[in-house]
C-alpha cells in the first residue's frame, strides 16, 4: 500500500518537474543555443547560475545515486511481492 501511494505521488511530481525544467530551458536559451549545445543543462547553468554552474553536474550525480537507491529497494520488493502473490 505504501508503494502505491509513493508511486501516485512520485510519478506526477517527476513529470511536472521535467516539464518545468524543459520550459526553463526554452525560456533561457535560444533555439540555436539548444541545437548547438552538447549538454543543454550545462549551457543553462552557465547562463543562469554563473559561477555556481558546477551545481548542475553535482545534481545529476546525486539524482543518479537517488534513482539507484530507489530501484534497489523498491525493485526487489516488487519482485518479492509479485512472486508471493503468484504473479510470477
């Protein structure tokens, strides 16, 4: 039951954050900057954050570790419950 509640909160939250980030990219950067950039987030960070642009790669790294943590704990639990209920 907690997993369902967490998914019902997390999926819309992540989707809305993704849309807001993309809107921010479109507002700050021109289309030629977006097309010529190898990493749009780094270009956005250089324009918006200035000397604090190093926070963008750090946030990506922390997000990656957070995702692995969530997959590690929830993925094994989902497999366990699915097997227990006879779905696997």
